[in-house]
C-alpha cells in the first residue's frame, strides 16, 4: 500500500462493503455437495459446459444467496441462471428450461452469453418493492 492510500476496513460479519447486508453468504459445503450429487441430468449437463470458465471466461459457482442456493451464479456479472428471488436481489436471471438444456445446450449457452453481455440493470429499491409512478 502506498503512502496516503486509505485502507478499507473489513466488512462487519455477515455484511458487505460499507456495512450493507451481504446477499452472498459463506458456503455450506455439505449442502452444496448434496445438491451436486443429486443434480438433475439437465443441471449436470449445464455444469459440464459452465465450469472452469469455459463460457467466455466467466466463472460460475454454486453458493448460498439469501435463503436459497444459486446453482449457476456468475458474481462478476451479477447473473444467476434461474429463480425469481435472485431477480429481486438485482441479479440477472435468464429463464432456462431443463428440456432446453437437454435438447439444445448450445442455444442455452448462447442465451447465457447474451445475458452476460447485457447492460447491468439498476438495483431494486430497498425492500425490493417497486414504486408506482
């Protein structure tokens, strides 16, 4: 660190930078392992294609987000593949059906790339409610 640079203190336990509530929690490895071991065929196929930064260099993870597990989360782009709760948290959520993964995995990957390259959406207002104009 150079002279004059201010060090940012670590976030409070369970909170993000600036003391905001973090939506990404510590990993529950046992639960994540159980989810992976019991994954559907379409989830396994999608993981084969998304792991190890195979899709345009983007890293996908399976981690807890709020009260749920995100099976396919790209933190850098704030994108989760599936689930309404995550959309309410300001994360992009492309709709992908299991049948599409099995029948057209290349098309599914293209849809994910398009979502990754989309302009970021503004975060929802506090409490997740939308104001009506």
